[in-house]
C-alpha cells in the first residue's frame, strides 16, 4: 500500500497535487511543535479547572469527589504524602490552585515564546498531578495526558540545548504512539471489538452511550462493524505514519483527530479532544524526514535510547517474572497430594493426628489464593482449631497434569482426594469456600457424605446465578475479557508494572510478598480463565434443584454484594435451604464488607472469622442428635443486619 501511494505521488501533476494534499508529512519546526502542543494542552487544563470551580458540590460531603471518603484510597501512602494530599484537598487550597491554573492556562493561550511559559507549563503539570488524586472522578485520562504534555513542554522551554528539547519532544511523541498502540491491542483482546459489535454495545451504555447513534448502529450494522474495525486498525497501526518518510502522517493524524472529536461529541468526553490532540504537533515534528528544512538539525537519538531502555526493562521484567515464579512454586514447608486426575495439589495447615473437632478446609475462589484466608487462619489458630488450605491445580505451587479438558468436576474430585489423603481418617471436615470455592465445597460435601461436619459459604457462588441474577448474567462476558487480558498482559512480561492491590496490602505482613508473587504469575490467571469458562458452561446448563445436604451450614454474605444485587440474597438463601432441617444453619450479612473485603479487610475479615469460630464451637459442642427434630428458627433466611443470626 505504501509503495503504491509513493508511485501515485510520483505520477502526473494533477494526481500528485491531490495526493500531496492528503498524504505526506506535516512539517512543523521544533518551536512550532512546542508552541502548538502547549496551547492545545492549556485548553484542557483551562476547561478542567473551570469545571471544578463551577461544580463545588462534587467535593462536598456526599459528592463524587468527597475527600473524606476518597482519602481512604490513599491510606497506604506515606504520612508526608497523605498530609500533602489533605492540604491540597482542602476546599480553599483546591480553589486557589484551580484559580491559578485558569490564569496560567489563559496566559499560555496568548502569543509568546519566552522561558516564562516554561514555568507556567511546569506549574500546570505539577499542580495537576497533585490535584488528580483529590478528584479522580470525571477525568477519564484527559488530565493525565495534559499533565504529561505540560510537564514535557515546560522542561523543553527551560532546556539549555536543542538536543534536550528534541529529547522531550520525542518523549511525548513516543508516549502518544504507546497510548494508541496499547489501547488498540487491548481492544483486540475483546471479542466484541474483533467481531465489530463493540460500537453498538458502547453506544447502549448509560455512561458513554448515545441513543441516536445507537439506533443508527442498529439500522446499519455493517457500517458499524467497518467503523469499529477502522478504529482498531487506526490504533494498532498508528506508528505506520513514521514509514516511507511520513507518507501516512497526514491521514493518520487527521483520522485520530476526527476520532477524538467524535468521542467528545458522542460520548461526552469533551476534554479528550484537546488532551490527546495536544500530542499531535510533536508526532508531526518527529515523523517528518530529517531532510526536510523545517526539522533540520533534529536530534533523533531518543528513539534509540528508548529502545535500549526497553530492552533493559524487558530483561528486568523477565528476571522479576522468573523470581516470582520460583517463589510461587517453592513449597518447602508444605506437602503435596497427587489426585486421581494426576494433579499435584500443594497444601499447608495445622492438621495433626492428635487433634479433635472438625478440620476447616479453606477453598479459595476464582483467580484467588489461599492467602485470602490468612485472617481466618489466624482466628482458627487462636482458638486451637485445625485448618488446611490448598491451591487448586494450576494455582501457586500446584500443578495440573490432567490429560482431559477441564470441568468443575475435576476440581471437586481433587478436593475430595485431598481430604481423603491429608485429613486423618475419622476426622470430619468443615468446608469453608469463598466465591466459586463455595460452590466447589458444596459439591464436594455431597460426595463426602458423613465426613462433612459443615459447609461455610463465604459470599459464595450459586450454580444458577447467571440465570437468576440479571446483573451476574450481564457481567459474565466482561469477567472473561478481564481475566483473559490480564493473563495476556502477564504473559508478555508486564507483571513487573502491576501495582500491589489493596487487598494484598491488607493481609498480614508475613504473607504479602508471596501473595503478590502468586497474584502476578500468569499461570494463576490462565487457571482462572480455564475455571471461569468451565463454570459458565456448567452454570448455564444447571437445572437444579440443589441436592439436600445432611450437614451444618453457615452462610456469610457481604453487604455490598447483596445490596448491589438483591437476587444474590435469594441465591444465598437457597444454599441455606439445601441443608436438612435437623442441622444448624445460620445466615448472616457482614456489614460494610464487599466480595473480597469479607476475607481480606482486617476488621471485617476478623468479624467474619469470629462468626465462623463461634459457629464451629457451637456445632461441635452439640451432638447432631441434640438438634434433630427441632423446628427451624430462620429457614435459612439471611438476616437483615450483621448482628442478627439464626439457627435451624
């Protein structure tokens, strides 16, 4: 294609003139590129600060950017930084900073080429970085892009040499290329983008949708697919504008500019237009051939330096990935069991042949780790209760060797085999399962029969959740895409960039390092994807009802789960109702807990663990025959508050 365009440009004068207007480089000088970028970026910061000044209610109690609530998202920062953010978030300080940003942005829109403009740009970049954590809602990436451009242009204005200026201009241009390429290839992982149906789906959403455009995409599906694939091609192939002397620079830059204008108009992302187009003058400058007079003397060492840094970073990422994998597979202080499927399960715990009472077997959820149960294990240790935690095949140090395609029954078989091999004969077990682990525990309990003392469902899955819960059914596709994109990212070595999530920072200190190593291991996410696909197939085909279980039960529901999806409360009631009336069944909602926090939040997890320990103590102390024939107190109905519990 590029060769054909080059031949057409060399043909007759009429064709050459037409093609010259549509193709070829966009020659701008260094000073023109810096000046244009800083002015367009100034529009972004001007609009942003005016918006914040005219919507003060967003920062007041109950607003989207209420700092009294948002500050907890930065609780892991050091004390000096937290103090600084508290100062910046103060209403008077924030208002003063935004007023100063308005003045600086307006000044940058005026003609001029002085070094003072560099100071104004640096102020906008640094103040934007400080303000960003205090009002993250409503930015959607535009403020980060403008901060990057303003910091780079500020430094370029103050740089002592043209070579330093060119390095900074190249930095912004490379960042622009990276932003489009990464966005495009991430989209490519999504089935909707590959099939071309993504545009219709986006236009249907409440946040970014547009009813008229959505109706158009429904009436003209072929055009919608072509447009979606065009966006993919434009983003994935953005760097082609550097080939053949910038032959495609004009159409590519014009195309992405139109793309941002369309986003701003249709999706309400107005600040995206100046935020990302502010990078385009620097892309135009760097994509113009050095032989052109406008860029004479341009220093192009930055791309080579960036490539060298990328090679070094890739090597470092590989070393980190290998170290994490070795840490993950190191199970020197635990034991392993080989199951009927040939899978090797690594487990740890406090089980001994001299213990009494049921052994708590902790079954983690999808894409989760045994470390999720760390607070529960501490509570069980404090009460002298024995427990066992393991990694399912493919997770952590456990290996999957099964020759057949995966299905949920394989994990149930593995759990049954683990209990038969690791728990002393004659000892009962209490199966404690979180999320998908709760469903696996329930199915294993059916198989284990009298060996099961109780089943503890911790915000558990239900085999009919995709059909009976509209929210769960709608989110199923997005869950698979998220897991797959994470797995691919980690396979490419990007795990080194993964930040430690809040739930790991909330775990007991001794387990955090290993938990992070496992969490950033792509094999965990590969196993999670395998399990999710099997679970979705299984859940879609489940006809019910749930088989009856002759065992005690404790159903722990996270308040956020049942508040956001009331159907899940009924599903949890089903789990309780599946246990025979002669057994103790308690259902309770843990206030303020979400799906992960019920395990990992120190306060909420300890509260949930306290109820688990109390439940085990009560049901162990009372022989089963003592409760036989007693009428049901709650019929498995989850309580309205965390403090209300029932038994039957």
